C-alpha cells in the first residue's frame, strides 16, 4: 500500500477479495463518509487525518516503527505520522510500543505478570519513557481481551495425524527448552512500557525520512 498509494489492497490470508469489505462491515461515525471506499494508502492516511481532527487526541498509542518486526505494524505508524504532518498537527505525543521485537521473539522476557524491561535495541527515536502499572484485575481483563482475538489462540484443531504430531512436537519442544514465545506470556505484564515521542519532534529535519535507524536495530 505504501509503495502504490492509490492501488487498492486485497486480502492475502482472509480470503476476502477486497479489503473494502472490512470497512463496509464496520461502518462508524468516527470514519469519514465517502463514495470511494477502496482500501488504499491514500484513504488510510485520510482516515487518520479525520480521526485526529475529530478526537483531537493528546496521546496516540501506536507501534514503534523501528522496534516492531511486522511490516503492517510499522506502516500503520508511518501512515499516522504522514497524516499528522499533512494536518500540521503539533499537539500531544505518540506512545510507542512493540509487540514483535526484531531482536528476539521472546521479548519481553520472564513470566506473565513480570515487569517489562527495555527492549534490546540502539538508535531508537524517543523523547522519554513511560511505564504504566497494571493491577492484577487489569491484567486479567487484558488476557481475556487477547483471548477474544482468535488468531492469537494456538491452533488446537488439527486436520490430520501429521498435524497432531507437529503440534505435539511443538508443545514438547517448548516445554523442554523453555523457548515458548506465547503472546499471552509476553503481553500480560505488571506494566505497559512505551517510548514517548512528542508530536513536535516529528517535524525535526530527517526524522523518519528513511529506515537507516531501523536497519541498525535489526543488525544489532
């Protein structure tokens, strides 16, 4: 989408012929009404512009484009920053987090309920760091919210004996080597950790204009 901003995107794994179906199924007053609902980069940026003008947020929580390994997470924030710049918006801050560290699939380290430490990285853009404490009740609610996302659940409906064997091997390997990268273990913690980037910093010369620092993170 980023490389071809006006070209509609199509579902790769969902089986949906066009991502337009997602928008049509979730019509909301938060998004602008338009006749052309094609899922393009241009429309994604325009949606962000509309949301910012409508909500006037002081804090926007979004993936860190240098610290999250998934390209869709990175580009979501890139689109958001493009919208902010288009609007000349200079208020508030981005609270940046990572779900999938390029340094290790096990980050954050430790058990569920432990404190989150800083990720292993260098050359990361930020103005400050914010740690938000979560009570045990909030942690339980987050666990249930994550479990509602079906794609995070392990695939426990094998279609063949071979897949049963593969699932058993995966479970056994994880138990023996302690190499489990369960999102439940990584995400449900005693705190939420964010890199804070003040919106005015987005207008500094050269910031976010290339991926040099992102490559440094990946190579470290």
